[in-house]
């Protein structure tokens, strides 16, 4: 079934007042679980990988895997680079055949972030691929992707500046962007405080679909309020990693003599299906494929 760009999904999501869930993957079972969950709920979905996850899977293997799994279902799926760190990595992902890329220049001075993002938008758009940018600083993504799920204090984030967002969108022509509004990657130490009035101003002045990173641990009512204010894509990673490891550990403990890898893995994969479904429903994209 159709492999689409992220923005084909996000434009419809804005019109329909829901968000498309993006889940990070790093192997076959993650990807099967994400696609199965979305297919069972008849929801569009974004399958994402960071440079770190791509390095583990291989970029061509990742794209081929998603496309092969997508053949068996009838929902639209985008294949996305999460937090692309450089022009070179984005170009590699275009070559792998990804349909959507994020470039994260948020730690650079604004002018440099704009210059790099603009160059990436030109290259990606020439290939029919849509681009997500980032403004403000959304926690410590690197920590959250390394392993155990670092506990991140949401106060550490640098909120996005609406004037900078307007300049960023106008000068880069990005298709969507992640603005830091009090969210952070990884496990929140306490309930995150999203700045909804900031979200209102940013969306009101840019009229560009917004991406909410750090979806793990944001309460449902806040997720859904953010959707009414312009968020069209929500990223989830830690919640899946935590769930699958817990389920896998329980499966190994419960079956110490089992030598069938597939049987040991099955409950962990099912746990990911359940988690993905829960978050797709949270995004209100059920039935929107
Ligand atoms: P979480 O790991 O907090 O769910 O964030 C995922 C994310 O934003 C990936 O870009």
C-alpha cells in the first residue's frame, strides 16, 4: 500500500484535527508491530529511524523492510529520518529511498540552522521528499536514544521563540517543524508543562503543521489539546523501548528453557502492538487511513 511523504499525511491531519503518530524502529519486530497496530486501527502512520537506529539496521535494509511490510496492508505509511544531524546524512537517506526527513539544526545559531535547513529543503524537495525542521531545544535526544531512557528534566528545554519560528519557516520553506514548547525526549521526571499559549502563537503565525517530540509521558488530554492548536505529528520512542524490554525480560524469565527465538519474542512484539495502538488512539488518527 502507499508509501507517502509525511506532509501528505500532515495536511490531512490538520484538516481532520488529529495527529499522525510517528514511532521509531530499529528492527523487524518493531516495524511489524507499528504497521500491524496502524493497520488494525486503519490509521496512517510514520515509521521513523534516527541516524543511530539506521546505522544499526542499514539504511537500505530499513527502507526495503518498511516497503515489504507495507505491501500487506492498506494504510498510508511514511518512511522518516528522525533528527537528521547533517546535510550528508539527509542526502544518504534520500538515496536510501526515504520519503520524509527531519533535519535538526536546533543547537546551531538561528542563521546557521536556517541556512542548513534551506539547503536540505532544496535537495529533498527536488526528490519529492518533505522536510521537518526544529526550532528551540527539545531536551537531550541523544541520551534518550542511547539506551536506558534517561530521566530528563523538562525545565532543561529552551522554548521556541515565535519570531524565530516565523523567520525559520519563511526562509527555509520547511513542510513542518518541531518547536520546543516544554516537551523533552525520554522519561519526564514530573508531569511536563506544555506552553499552549506559545503553541497558539507559533501555529497562528506560521500556519505550518507542528511536530510534538517527546511524546512518551505526555498526558492524553495535553496531547489532544496540542492537536487542536496545530500539532499534526507526534513522536513516540521511549515508551516502546521500555515496554518491549520489560515484556522481553518477562518472557525470558518465564521460559528459561525455551530455545525458539520467535516464541520468546512474540509477547514482546505483541506488547509493542498494544503500545502503538494506545498512542495512535491518543492521537485520534484511528480510522483516518
Ligand atoms: P520519546 O522517546 O520521549 O517518546 O520521544 C521520541 C521522539 O521525540 C523522537 O524524535
